[in-house]
């Protein structure tokens, strides 16, 4: 019996035959909606409980992988890094400039759909000074929610002002 037939049986007028009600009840018992002792299948509550337990297990497994396992794997790989991306600046949707430090050498590299190209080798002393100055100019919030809110509001106002001025 199809669900549309069951709906038709249940929505019939009050003068529905006892046979129609018995047929609808049998269909509900077969589907697990009304489980009597002799129905033989799991009830809707048991199926719902199994689904909730399976969902909790999957969520817990994902939490374990992303919060515990992956950070420990990245730490093991990041210990002996020779290459460090110091800064990235997007030029457009598909082109970027990178300042990369490789074994004490500072490189300016461009990346585009055509490929990666070395633009220049930077003076290590000047590049380190510029990187240190950039780090000092960046806001550090240290858990201060008011500072975070004001910095975000300031940056949002500047961004909206730029768009409104065009």
C-alpha cells in the first residue's frame, strides 16, 4: 500500500469502513509507526534513537580528527620547515604576490593561471625589518573583546567608505 493510499484511507469521512481502518493500521504496523508486541519490526522510537546515536558518533569522530589528530600531524611535519610564506597579497581573483623566505633568502614571487614566476630577490635585512614592522602594526587582541569589536568596526567603516566613494 502506498503512502498516498494510506493518506486517503485516514482522511476519509467519519463513515469509513472498519476494513479501511484495519488496513491503515496494518500498513502503519508494517512501516514501524505503530508497533504492537506481534508486529516484529523496530518501532519508530528505536529507529530514531539509533539515528541519534550514529549521528553523535560521527560528530564525535569528526571532532576528534579535526581537534586532536590533525593538529598533532601538522606539528610533526612543521618542525623542520625551510620554506615560509611571510606575506600574500591578492592582485585579482586569480593572481597573487608572495613574499617567501627560503633558507635565509627572501623572494618576491607571483602566481597566476600562467604559472609561478620569480620577480625579485629581496635584501634579507630590509625584508626582515619590514616584516618586523608589519608584525608590530598588526593589532593583537589577546582576548580583549572590546578591542576586537572596535578594530572590526573601524575596518568595516573604512571598507564601506571606499565602496561608497567609487
